C-alpha cells in the first residue's frame, strides 16, 4: 500500500488534505495518527501518503480514520495479502477475461493509470467453471497491491507529481438492469474491498454504454453519496467517445473505445503503462559486471 516516491512531495490534486496541499492542522493529524498506531504496535504502511488517504476517507475525524486503518490491517492478515503477493498466480486469467476483462492500461491526461472493466459478457456460471469467486477477489487484491507499487509510483515519476488515483472506465455494453442482478454478489464484495481497504483511489469514473434507465437510477442514488465522489462520476450512453477522449489521449485508449491503441496480443492482456516502461528500461541497463569488466582485447590473427 505504500507508494515509494520520496523524491516527490506534491500531489497533482490541488485540494486540501492532499500531499503538498495540507494545512498545519492536517499535518498534525497525520503525526498524531502515526504516533498512536506506532504505540499500539503497528510498523507498516505508516507513511504520510497512506495515512493521509485514510484521514481523507474519514473527513479527518481522527478516531474514524484510526479505526479504518486498524480494520484494514486486520483484514490484510485474515485475507493473507502478503502471502498472495508472494505466491498467487492467476493462470486462468486469459480465459476469465473472455467473460470479464478487468485491466490497467496506460494513463489519462492527468498521468493516472487507466483501469478498464467490461461487464457485458459476464457469465458467472461459465466463469465458475474456470475459476472461483474467491480467486477472482484474490486477483483483485493483488492488482490493487500492484497499483500501489509499481503502477502509481511509476506514473508519479513520469508525471513529476504524486499520482494516487486511477481513471476508471466501466463499459456496460450488453448489460441490462435485470441481468446486472446476477453479478451483484461479486460486485458488492469487490466494492467493499475497494472502499474499506483501499480508500481514496478513485480519480474519475466513466460509466459508458449505460443501459436505459441507469442515469435515472444514478440521479436518485447520488443524493446519498458524498458530493466529492459524485463529482468524479460520469454516466454516459453510447455517445461517450468525446468525453472519454477529453480525459484519455487517443493513443492510450484502446481502439474499441474510440482511441487508436492496438497493443500486440490485445490491450487487455498487455498491462502497458509507465510501470512496464520502467521494467523494460531497467532490464536494458548494463549490469555492474557489464559496466566494469572490459571486453578482452582482440587477439591478432596469426
């Protein structure tokens, strides 16, 4: 959950409570929360970026943020997050993606990772012959952990400012309000993990190809949501391309959504983005042995 970008101190979000835009009172709240958690024996994920996210998620109400952090640490142990990061291999991923593609792909114009979900082909009966709901959630958690490191740090380094959130695209093409009920249980579990244990990760959410009646339902629901959250959500029909391209460069947006990107092997399995660029760059750098050992002198032909 910790984003190792110590050389950067300012968030791209210029709002109170974000790195580089905190008040003295908010700085004090971070130090107080850290001190209390350390006193209670917590030693990990106490960096300022993480604590600020928990504090923002609970409107800087100290006890609420502290309890949220404690609940999260308890869940991490029970869910086995650290073990998953070491051992989990989602071998069935290509087959699952035939029904439910979920993937990170490049960045938006603010430098955030773009996360895409396509819900129109979801067939849980078919998917559960390939995988299980438990493994789907485990994969979700592994991807959230990879978001924290290496995705967001790589995006931050490329942008020159701290990037903490994603631009999410949820494609509802082929989904009706009645069919959505069949996946409600999984979506509810996934949403709970996101909201409770990975707070403040949503930068923008584009719901595209929204089925008939969805906008009306959302207009009712948004009255119960935080206004800050509502401002991030855009519900669009089939004519979404202009809005989407205003946020995501066309060369970064898969062709099926109106962009020009056509990754070799398919965008949904490419994991393309600054995080992969860094891996490629690091692997191409000479090793210490390569850099320090001179090539042998050519032996003259006899």
